[in-house]
C-alpha cells in the first residue's frame, strides 16, 4: 500500500486475551483440567450440563485472577456475581457460559509495553474477568460430521480486555509478549498459544487521522501465535483502508485468519451484547473478597519482570540491555538471582549467563532449568577469573565444558587437573614477549611509529602461544614496555 494512503488513517486496536489457568481441576467442578487427555475423559454430569447439577467455584481460580490483576495495577472488586452468557455452540453443553459481566474481578489497570518502534507506553485495561472455557469442535478432513471433545469445557479462564489504546501491530505484539511473560512469572498460565492456553482476539477499526469518531470494528479470531496476531492486524488494517478508499462500507463482523495466506475472511456478522442475554446465575453464590484474603494474595506475589529490571539497573548497576535479557523469562531471572547470592560480581554473572550459558542452552535446545551446572559451581568459575587464576577465555572455552560434565571436582580442582591455571611468572612471560617481538620486527617498528592498533596482534600471539594461560594484564604491561 502506498504510504501516502496509509498515513491518512489511524488504526484503533483492542485485544481480548484468554489465559487458561494452571489449576488441576476445572472452574466449577472437580473434573481434571489436564491438557492432552483422551477425548471426553475429563467430563462429568456437571461438565455436560445435566439438569439438577450445581456448580461450585474453584477458589484457586479467584486467587490466580487476583494475582494477574495486582500485576497489572488493577482495582480488585470486593463483591462479585457470576452471569450466564447465553449462546448455543455444539461444544458448549449447557447452552450458556458462566462468566462475569457486570462485576469483573479486576477493573482498569494497565500493561506497559516496549514496542520495537516508538517509546514505551501503557496500554490501559478495561477489565480482567473470570469465565469457563468451551469444548473443542473437531473437523476431520473429508468427514461430513463434526466431532466434539468436552474435556476443555469448564477449564478456567481469565479474559484480559484492553481499552482501544493500541495503534500498531508492533504494540499489539509487545502487549501479548508482556502478558505472556507476566502469566509465566505468576505461574498461573503456561502461555502456550500453540496449545491454545493463551488465545487472542483482535478488534480492529480505522478512522481518518485526527478524527475522534471510531470506525466500525471487526473482530479477528484463530491466531495461534503472537507473530500471527501481528500479521492479521497488518492485513486487516490494509484491507479496511483499501475498502474505504474504494467507496465500500466497513460493517461489524467476525473474521478468521488464515496463517497460510496471511489474510482474513468473514465468518459471521458480529453479535451485539444484547444478543447474549446476560443475567445473574442463580446457582452460584455472590463472591466476597475479604481484606485478609486479598492481603495474603498480595504477600504471595513473586517479583515481577519490571521490578527485577529496576533492581538490576539501579542496585546492580547493570546496563538496561543486560537487565532486559535477564528478565526475559522467569527461569533465567531465578537462576541469576540465585547466582548473585553466591558472587558480588553481578556484571560477571550477567556476562556468563548471556554468553556461555545461553550459547550452551541454544546449542542443546535446553531451558536453564536443565543446565547441568549449579549456580554454586558457576560462582566458583567467576571467582577463579576474579582472582586471576584463569582468564575468562580459558574459563569459558575449557573449564566450562569440563564442569558441565559434572566431574565432581571444584572449578579450582578442574583447572589444576587440566593444567589450566594462569601463569603469573613475569620472567616466563618476558621470555614469550621477547620471542613474539623478535619474530615480527616490522610490526614492532610500525608500532613504534604510532600504529598502536598492532598491540592487539601481539597480544593475540602471546595468548595463542601460552594457550591463554598467562596473566593478560601482566602480559600487556610487559609487551608495551618491550615495544617502547
């Protein structure tokens, strides 16, 4: 699309994110909420909506929802009721969904995003509410019948609904990335979009730049990755602009996204809220969140990414880039936190994790939980380098691989066993310096004439001949003295 046409319009985007909660049982009964079971094995008369059955609220669901609300700076509702949202799908046995309409458990709040383009900013939330999931319809190739698996029916969800604050697909990508990181830090959802435990619908509209009147929104569904959400938004913005430029009218509808073609297509006209006929559920008692209960949940909250980020930058004096990498996942942050209880050299700890550790994990397709090196043993390596017993290059290239084998020896014992301890004998280093300088007389002469960059070449030769075992600081001083 021509940039001059695109720049005539502002995109308005709101997201509805469903996060499947990591409870062992469903939201309103004791059926298992386990993913991947054989179809229709995690069901009971309550899941199947038999007459005369009564739901009972899972307390853990409420706690998980409140945790997410606290992480997003939301107002927590003390008094709540549950509502029936009426619509018929073959994978919803009761013919209605139990949800929260008028009294969401969390109101307002925001999520700070860090888009790749533009400045960090807050995406405001309308609400976070609790509801139950529906089952799953299965459409097999060349089959005329649809199969239904009710295992997922009744699995607990929170729905995170933003205000129409988002303006670009990049901001939407950043928002979803941050939400996924938050639910994983809180241990309330695994954030796996491929398995459907984190799902996102995008409401997209356009309006002329400078206008205050929102256009008619289109809801896009069936996006199974953060990248596909971004692709769908980009396509839909372009589709709507081209339609308006061509004199067409945009009407509210629900569209599906095809990941193979990167396009959306219409599914049905968009339902209005009154189509759902919300009314209070008569079988569930009102929910009251006491101050004592809320305080206990607040006290159980883990450190969140932004809190750790600020800690690493302000207290540990690490660069923002380091802090961002170290807080990217909860597992890496926990490993780093534990490592920093065993060494005060926080920058060295950061360098090790971002360098040799992450390289090893990527090479072997492992998570840091499976790293065969404890923080205690990694701290030993850092101490050896700090004490000038080995160089970082020797520690990372020689000692680190040996210690990953869990040889039972300390870092010092391993260095001694493989003859890797650094040589700080100035006489022995001087002999090496003399040899290297004598071998490259033209380079030595050029250095004396002002080509100081040649020092790196001489140091490289020294480290190669000593197999990295000489004290680089002492070698550098002796080399400079000799060249002068």
